[in-house]
């Protein structure tokens, strides 16, 4: 088993800063490609849907599935993993992992340093981390086999958490129903 290596985000994949297509050009909008903005990124690991969609255009970089999206302006640190090809706005830096890395592992590794990344901008009025700065942040990387094992383990914990949240939501609904009907 090889030792874990310290690598910059720029070494593990291509870093892309998003771009918003012209909102005046209506032909670019309402397509089949998700357009991700910080408000679309929730606490879920995966980016299931977006408020708006766009059409393919030559001047837009379409991110492949399993790209890691990280908000880098204002609300720094919101993260998501793309399930579908998508485009992001300029408030998001994305990592398109090289094929020798497990994107799920990288998602967790970057999430692990997100508080540190945020802390580097805390004194600014409008916090911003540009593509060059973002590329320089470092994470520890094990072998691909170990990356996969870790990502499977952490994903299984995430699945259990989601199941428990769903059960808890049902209990809240049941309690609300009982409160409304018991005190009539």
C-alpha cells in the first residue's frame, strides 16, 4: 500500500470557473443541460435538479457527470457532485477529476477542507476565491483502491442519514396531523 500524497486541486483535475450565458439571448435557455447556481446547491451531495436549464453553446464549458462544484463567491463552500452534464455560473469553481481519481472520494476530501478554504477569505467584504487560488488548495490522496473503499463507506453512511431524515420527516408529519386533530 502506498503512502497518501499531498496534491493540489489543480493536480487532481481540470479546474473550471463557470459562466452565465446572456439572459437576453432566449435561444440559449430552456434546453436540456442543467444550469447550476449557488442557490441550486443544497445540502444534498448530488445535484439532482436546477431552477433553469440551457442549450448547448460553443462558448460554454459543459461539465461531465461526477464533476465537483464548489461555490467560491459570497457563500463559499457549498458543494455538489453533478449527476448530469451541466454548466455553472461564475460563482462556482468546478473540478473535473482526472480518470485516475475517484470523484466521490475527491468530493469528501474537498468537503473536509471547505472550512479551511472559507477561513482564508473571512476578512473580505465580498469573499471570493478565484480559479488560481482554488487550484492551489491541497488534499491528501491515497491509492485509487483506497479512494474507492473510502468513498463507498462514506456514501453508505450518507444513505443511512438520508433514510433517517426521511423517517424523521414522516414522524414530524404524523405529529402535526395528530396535533391538528387531537385538539379540536
